[in-house]
C-alpha cells in the first residue's frame, strides 16, 4: 500500500467547506448524524472539515489526485464515475456536487456526443444511493444556450443580463426536472443566488454560477 501524505491544511479545508455550504444552501446542523456523498470531491477537503464536526462524508472523484494535492491518507476516498457509484441502495442522506455536478466527472466520456444519457445516468445513480427523502444538491451544469434552446428560432436574451440569467435558469431547470422525475426523484427545486451572494458569485465564477438545484427523493 502506497502511503499518501496529509497535504492540505485545516484552514484550506475549512475555507472550501464554507464555499460548499454557502453555494449549496446548507448548514452544518443539517448534516449532523447524516451520511453524505461528495461527488467530484477532488482532494476531499470537504470531508476533512466535516470529520472534525462528526459528519460522515464519503468522497468520490473520477481519478485520484496525487502529489501535493492528494487527499489525506485517512479519507474515505473512492475512485468512481458518477454514473456507476459503487455503493448500495439507500446508503446516503445527502449527495452533493459543487461545480462538478454531472459535467466531466467520468473518465473517457465524450460529453458532446451523449450528454442527455450521461445526465440521466448520474441522476439515476444519485437517486439510487439516497435514502427516502434524501437530497442531491448540485450547482448548475453549464449547459450552454445552444443545448437549452427549444427551437432554432428561439429568442435568447442578451448575455450578461438579468433576463439571460432567468432564461438560462428556467431552461436548465425544465431540462433537468424531466430527467430527475424519470429516474425517481419526487421533485427538483432550483434556487437562484440573490443579493450579496449573487454579486459574490459573479466575481468568483465569472458570472457563470447563478443558481443551484435540490433533487428530493
């Protein structure tokens, strides 16, 4: 067994965990006594912070990060694709995915040739491993306007405007809601960032992060 160094400091883990919680509308108190799956966990920083609060987190990503940014040696880290989760049915209370939701978190996947099938697989697997009333919280998928147009003559509002953000949010929600219900979720909620948080997201994510989703099993 190859020894993996404990690489990231507690301060970094706390910072990343704060970002996760803020951007996914969560509080630590909601996760107490719960089992959480972090999809696209990178170096397991969220798990690192959660462990100090007694919250059980399992981290997965499509590949293992090595070197200075490797996950801590004692992390519950699993290399897996979002469409093939190696866990039993109804294992987790929450699944979360921050900026990695269903885009590019499977090795050797050609996103351009089959994104609908991929989204369906990722949502189906998240639903399967969640307990009844469990939640899958994830940030937007970064589908672009071409993929969300309903027809060739669909009028798209001017970019970097409130109208464009509202159009994109509504279309992405409609697209994902159909899939979410097909695979077993009871409902899909979309939450737009507002006020000070919206301004912060504009700065931090170049105006690309405008909302997040909550799929309830």
